[in-house]
C-alpha cells in the first residue's frame, strides 16, 4: 500500500508536469465520473497552486454533467490580472466502466454509442488543436481485475512505464520517440515496404501528411500529450496504394468480440480476401458498415525496445493496446496527420482534397513486432528486427 501511495502521488505529478505541462495563468478544467472525483480534486488543488487560477472540476454521473466544483489555491492569492488560458483534462472511468458489452455484434455495428463503447467509432476529423488537453486513465480495482491483476500490480506497471521513480520521469523515452519521429519526417521517399512475422506488404504515405507521435504541438510552440503512453509513431496512408499480405500477430477486439489468427490480402488498395481462425464473422460485419471500412488508412510503428508488455488479455485502453505491437487501421485514419488541416471547413472537402478516409469505423489490427523490417523507397532500411536504426 505504501508503494501504491508513492506511485499515486508521482502519477499525479506526471500528469501536471509532463502530460499537461501546466503553467502560471492556465485555467484547468477537469471532467471526471464520480468514481474518480477524489483524484480529480487532488489534481485540481495541486494545479491551482501552479496556475494561480481557479480549477473547475466537473463531475459526471452516467454521462450527465453536474455543477462544477471550484478549487482555489491555498498558498497564494488568485491571479486576476492576466487572461486565463484554457487547459482540459478528462479522467477516464476505469473503476465503473463496463469492460464487456452484452449486445450482439450485429447490434453494435449499427450503433454509434456502442461502437464508441467498444473502441471502434471513428473520431471527428476537423478538430484543430487550440489548447492543451488530455484524456488519462487512472488505475483502479476494476481495471486491474479485467487485466487479471491486483491493483498494486497495476500500479507497479504504471511505475515502470512512466518511470515514476525517476526525477524527470520518462524523459529519455520521450526524447527517443521524438528522435525517431524527426528521422521519419526527414525521409523523402513515399513508399514503404514492411516484411516479417507473416506480413509482406507495401504502402505509400499520404503526401499531404506527416508522421506523428502522441506529443502534440500548438501554433505557439506549446506541447502536451493527449493520450498515454508515448511510443507509437503513426502514418496516414494513401489508401489506394497498399498491396500484399498482413497477418495479425495477436488476437484483437472488434465489435465487442475477439478476432484471432487473421490474415488479410490487398491489391492496389482493395481488400481482396481475408480469413480468421476465430471471429471472421466480426470482420464481415465491420466491413459491411461502409465502403471505407475495407480500406487501410493508418500504420502505427513502435520500436520493440519501447513496446509495452503484452498481458493475458488486451490492456483495454486505446494507447496502451497500441503500444504493445505495430498495427494498421481499417476505416478512418486520423486527419490530425494532415499538415494543412485548418484550411478545410468540412469533412467532404477534406476527403476530396487529401484522400482521407471518412469511414464511420476504426479497426486497429496488430501485426509483427519481432522480426519486422521496414524500408523506405530511395532511403533504405529504417527498421530492422523491430528496432529503428536511425
């Protein structure tokens, strides 16, 4: 318990200093379900001492917004002379969350709320980042039980993952991720070849986009981490270019069920065939949602030295599952990769100009971590045996 309390204290500090990078005169607003209200209030008090502004904690009860709780600094007077800069934080409810859905997959496929609940709903595409924001998980007994762990074990994993014992937390990991990202974005070739672990395919990057990490940059240079953990680097594809075979390396969730032993074949952007040892009917349901559901829109790579440990089940949390293995995404790829995103006023215009896939669904499929080789046209090998060689 003593160790857990240490991790809890350090994790809150990590959220304030590393994820949000709070500064004086920031106006933080925290949304949280009642299960994590105490945590939110603790973050709010610490934050107010830094920002010198009131922090608003907005409790949610079953998705309904309650009256905001205002938290004031205790050690200093509230600043009234400087304009406040909005910063937003949401604490995901890992304590009261229903980790499994009871509805049939055919019902889930037709319901946006259920697609969101199972992690397959495509996000809005024209959200331009104008203020720091983050959505964070907080270890709980319910989440630990879903992972077949006890709560102390889950906190110990958080301690290692975010280097909570280190004075500067996981700054070395962040520096590595940004170094890899810089090298990828300096590559001039557009076509990439992936081979290893039963996969062998080629695909081109969307020419209007850049590789991205989880570290976001605002126009004024301020940075923040929207989703934890840092590690995966993502590429928006030119959807019509993929050809070859991809084999799923581990089981993955889809429409509330599980797909296992899946293989996909492509030719010039078209999904020509697919098989699965388990859950093939889930794939069929997903691919019937719309035309874009059969298109590969995004590739995610993670250096195996930075990958999260695989568990007996999935982590059940978007960024964590993406950090276990390389992956590709059927359906909508995130338009945040587009360099001139702010120039577009509606999604149809965005799709016409950039080739972004406007599918209503996202299906993340893990593929080989060990043994993967990646080369870029005209540039040579950039990843060997799952490790970047920059």
